[in-house]
């Protein structure tokens, strides 16, 4: 079975949840006044002609599995495949004409880069995007396709961001931050307005968190118009500064954030987003890498939805039972830009977890007919060989024997047990 990266880094203490002491009504009111609901409504009017009004749809499969109504807000259908264009577009449209003419700049290795690129194209505004040197070429090409100048610099986001700041000062460009900007937050908050218009009486919203711009905007909209709605944020355990901050009541930094969910792989919370999340979000939880992978595979098979790691975080929290769904729950499917190689590994993991594929090693005598013997047993049991490796050499294999490594497809966990029993009965021993 393919191994996925293990989360780690300073400040990461594994999977868990955090429920902070509820702030006073005055504290909540102060947060709502910082970016009032009217500002989010204006943002919706400004960006409305240029974005996709994405649907909120019921998932019958996951509703049945979880015993509650589960709806997806499908931001994967947004142009560029994620919600990021909302905030970027709103920020650029708030610039003065002279600022827009000089151009904007951003640092990103993925969704924010494409969001700023598209937003700048829509506004007729020059854009420069600084991306880490190791950024996959498909993401570089997609960003450049929107007319942005792509600058490759540094081996991680932090170095790319620092270089973008330098270029902004040198060229007089406006920095478009991926999350820590009031105009960006207001743009993301338009998602909350759409949910309220599309679905009546939902009581829980589950939102992936990176730096917090998405959940901050949604929380501002929902707590202003539907304050009883429970808002739950989800991060990957290896990149969970908001979860740790929420529990501690003060910002906590993760020195080396690690997760397959690159869209939420951040090490610290935003200065604007942190107090909003602290005062308006009800709960924050963290999920493990395997739970993210299984949610991606489950969404693909059960609902025919392609999610990236960040986009699957909310669903992962529900499927792992780290979040208890409400009677009517909305999950943010916030991004679908997943690398096909990673998607293939995720599908492999999902099949293995479901007991539909299994890797086994058999030790057989080194004489003709053994592969035919193995194949006959598998054929009788209805198993399909997906891959086979034949190991004769090396000190691990005793003289006179051969190790045969198989990847087999079965009908499910119960068929696997029957297959193993049939192999044993046929005198085929598992290799040590």
C-alpha cells in the first residue's frame, strides 16, 4: 500500500479538537462590526457578475452513512476550481484606478495563484505571481495562462512570500494576501450569503481552515444573519495552528507544517482572521492524513465529486466522527485541484482500506507450475491479480524457494478472509 506523508513539525500534537470558552456578546458584536454584513453584501454585488454562483446540493450517500442531512457547497465548480477567486477579485476591485494600473502581486503555489491570476485578468490588471521553485509545472502553466507573470523563487511558500514583498516594494505593486486582508475576507464571506439563500434551516457548517480567510468570512456572514448556526473549522493535524491557537486562546505557530492538503498547509494564523475565528467559530478540529485521503476517495466513489486534500477536510472530519453532524449540515467542498498522481495513490489507499485490494507474499517451492497453482486458487475464489512480482534472489529467500508478491482485487473484506483460507488449504504459505 502506498505510504502518504506523515504530518509533523513543531507545534503539532496530533489529531484533536478544541472548543474555546465562548466569548461575550460584546466581543462577538465587536467582531461583526469590523467587517459588517453590509460589506459582505456589497462584495457579493461587486463580484457577482464575474464568478460562478456555486450550488449547495444534498449528498444522499453521505446523508445515509452519517444519519443526518449532509449538503455540499460545491466551490469546486468555481472558475479555477476553488473559492479563492472570490476574495482576490474583491480585493482588486477595491483598488484605486492608479493602483490597479500598476499591478498586483501574490505568492502562492496553487489555488491563490490561479485566483489572483483570473481576477487580474477579469479586471484588466497586470499580475505577478511568485511561486516556489518546486511548484508542479501544471500549476505554473495554469497560472501563466491567465496572463500573469510567474516568478519562481525559493524552496517553500515563506521564501516565495518574502520575495513577493520585496518585488512589491521595488515595483510599486499591491500585495494580494491569500487570507489576511479584510477585503479578501469579505469576498470569501459571500459564500455564506449564498448558502443562506440556497438552503433553509441548516444548523451546522463544516469549513476547512488554512490561514482562516474562508471560515472568517463565512462566520461573519452567518453569525450576523443566522447566529444559531454552529460553525466548525477543520485543519490537517500536521498543519493546525488555528486548532492549537483556539485551544490556547492565543496564536500558536507550527514551525514546519506538513500535509498532503497543500491548500491549508500554513504555519500561523492571520492577524485579521484569528480574532474573528476566536470569537465567532464554535469549534476547531484536526484530522489525520489517512482520513483526508479516505474522504477524497469516498467523495469520488460515493458522490462523484473530485476533491483536493483541503477540499476534503470537512468531509474527513464528519466521516472520522471527529465532528458530530447537525440535523442539516453543510460541508464546504472548497477546492478540487488535486494532482492526478496523488489522486491515484489516494484511490489505492481507499481500495485497500475497504478491503477490496490486498497485498500478500507467498513462499512456494522453486519448481515449475507454482504460478499456475496460485492462479487456479485465485480464479476459484473470484480474485483478480492486479500486480505480481517474482523474487528468487537475495539472502531473504531460502534456497529452493521463491517469494511471489501479489496485489489482488477481491469483492470485499469477507472475500479476503475466504481467499486466505483457500490459499492455506492449498498449501500456499505466507512468506516470513
